[in-house]
């Protein structure tokens, strides 16, 4: 296993400890993974806002992703395997018009996370519906969660219900409570300084 990422950074950020487990951390009570009522709304400063039901989401181009995950609580899990839809595919559907573009991930329980779209394009972020070859469990955010491997895991909203595109950087749940606005694990951006 390589100790460096393709961008030259070490796979394990400073002061992180690798775990084989997948700890469950959450800011709220897990919801029921009900695919019958689940939907994903893509809106904001876009040419065409849409809401996808489960069937519509599953009809989008799906692929497998491998990602190293890094939690603000200092654990890292390497080489996780996911299946889902790249955020790039979703952005292409609605065509954001703002510049710069920020994204507010919206999830069940009024959870939000703020991100820059540039950090989510290409293979940098995806909406996952499977983990390790199985449907995503409720405790890990099923039926669908955002995964943004280059940022601390609080940015990877569980129980995802929407992506809101905007020229404004609306603070997310944890950012309002003192977490760093960006959350780069290699710079140890855990809390506002």
C-alpha cells in the first residue's frame, strides 16, 4: 500500500490514527432507510432545479469509488469502497450559475454542511448508496450520504436530502458551533482558530 496519495500528500494526515473499524459518529438520531419516500433535491442558483426520487437517482450513471476517510476525532479508515453517483454528474444536471459556487449539503434532522463546489467536482465527491458491496446502512447514512474524502468526515452529510448551490457560503451545522469552515485534514483544520 502506497503511503502517498496521487497529489503527493501522505495518505494519513497529521495526528490521525488508522482504524479497521468504521466508527459511527452522528449529530442526531439515525433515520429510517426508506427508499420509497427518499428524494434528493438539487436547487439554488441553478438553471434547472430538480428533485430525484430513488428510482430516478438509481438511473443516473453509477460507479465505484475508493476513498480514505478522516474524522475530526482523529481516526482514519483507509481504502473504503463505495458505489454511487459523482457530484459532478448531479451538478451537470442542474448547471449551477453562481460564481463562485458553494454547496450546502442538506440532510435529515436539519443537518447541513457547507462546501465549495470546486472541492466536489471530478472524482472528489459522490453521493453513495452502497458501502463495501452492500446497501448503505442507516447508521452510516443510508439510504444515501455525501462522501467528500479530502475533507474531514463531518462534511460528508449522512441521510442526504439535498444539495443547494449558491454564491454564498452558508455555515453548516458544525461550523456554526465552532468547527473550521473548510476542514482540511492535512492542515488539521478542526476548529476555528
